[in-house]
C-alpha cells in the first residue's frame, strides 16, 4: 500500500483527481442497490432485471464512436464538469419512479446517468497517460481500480443499509448530493496537460482511428483482451440470486448490498497482493484463476454465507486483470490516439458487460439454473486465457 501513498504524495494532481474519483464512483454505485431493490419490490421479471443491468452499459457503447473524438478535441476539465452535472440531475430525477408504469423513465435516466459516467471514466483514463509514464502509470491504474473497488464496496454496503432504514428515495437524494460535492472539488482543481486542439472533424478523426487500428492490430487485440473482464458484470445475476435463494433470510436491499460489497473486498485487496506478481507471462494464469473462482461461486451459490466467501475470491483476481490489461493498452498506443482508443476500448468492454447481462436474463427466463449461467461465464475466462497466450506469441507487445 505504501507504493500508492508515495505515488499520491509525488503527484498532487493525481491525488486530487483520485479524491474526486472516490466520491464520483461512490455516487455511481450508491444508487444501484436502490434501483434493484425498487425493481424487485415491483415484482418485475428476470428479463426486466437483466435489461436494466444491460442499460447500465448500453449507453457507453453507443456514445464511444464520438466520445473519444470529443475528448481529443476539448480540454478535459470542461468535459468532466459537464458530465458530473448530468449525473447530478439524472440521479435526482430517479425519485419520481414510483411503479411499473414508470419503467420507461427508469430506463431513460439510467441510460443518461451511465452515459455521463462512462464518458467521465474514458476522459480520466485518457488523461492519465498524459500525466504519468512507465511504472507510475501502471500504479495509477491499479490505484484507480482500487478506488473503484473501494467505492463499489462502501457504496453498495452503505446503500443497502440506507435503503433498508431510510427508503429508496432518500438513497437517490443522498446520491445526487455526492455528485454535487464532486463537482465542487473538480471545479477547484487546476489540470495542466499538453492540449493540442485537432483541426480534423469528428468524422475525419474517427476514420483516422480506424486506419490506425488497421495498421496496429496489436492494439485491437489488447482491446479484446480487456473486454473479457466485462464478463464479470454480475449485477443482474446477484439480484436474481437474492430473489431466488436469499429473500427468505435477509431483506432484499441488505442481501444485494452485502453480496456486492463482499466481491468488492476481493477487488480491493487483489491488486495490493498481485500487483508486483503480475506480468505478461502470468496473465494466462490469472485468467484461469478467475475462471476457477467463478466456478467455485456457482458450486456454493445456494448457501448465502458460502456465496459471500466465494464472491470475495471472484473479486480477488478481477481488478488486477482489469488494471493490467488497461495498462498494456495504454503503453501500446500513440499519445495522439489516447482518447479515441480508450473510448473504443471501453465500448468493447461495455459491449461484453451488456451481452453478459442480456444472456443472464435470456437463460434465466428459459429455466436454466443460475449455477449453470455462472459456470458458463467462468468458461469464458478459459477462452480469454487461450486468446492472450496466442497474442503474446504473435504480437509485439511492450511491457
């Protein structure tokens, strides 16, 4: 942990951005428990739950072709302030969702909120390589993933209790206030990076990006590797698990919060332990460990307390896989294309997550067991292991 503390001390801008990131990500996850609790209270079908989870990722997919070009043509602070403003209003308007007839509004607000969140994330991830290089960049990505995981842990856990004690609408209001505080902190930060406004139009920039990817296939392969982590989009799966197995022993909001929080404990401690161990040769093993952890979860799923333990194990490998694959991509692309390539990378990642959410609902309504669905997700990581092994043998990848 000392290496991250030293990094923050030596990089004051990163320290400020990390604080804002902690608040923003906390806010992003805080309302999720309230949303899924609201859906289960409405007695919606598994397809609606899965579709809601898919909507969380769909917005990021659709905006990616233009978001990267915008990032590479505008100052990052302006973009980030606008995006947090959108998150504030989209979150606050969730209080007007009352019954199943308001699902259209729920879908719209989630779409808008997550579009802004995804855009903000892409902006920040394209900013990091401009601030840091080499090992510092890898450590910053690991720190970014730890903060994300910590926010996920605390956000989900506290939200479960807030929803249980104070209600769904209070959770939405508190969430919006967190984004207001994040906006204030970002407004006070001076972000000084080299900014060269492109003279190309958005269409020209998009065409240039595709030409770059065509002549740099290694970058595209690394984007696909990172997309495998999107298979861990378990929001719909967790909600269905709670409804099917745990609703009789614990309040819905508490069960959802605890399951997500336990997985996030693993997400936090994983990179702290595995950060020095991971390298290109060991990524294949990491994929395999992730598959085994997910299969363990499938095996013990019916027991709530064993499921808590297994979800910690699942999270333990995920963050390192996410941060290392992201760092590899950042190290293997030209600075000119940071914003655009990161945006397309996020599009593939979110497509993987959206597909996972959709397939969870697809199989669930056709009476496939949740254990089978979970095991199938684990199998995907074995495919990822074979794919990365092939990439290392055939592509010139900088470490």
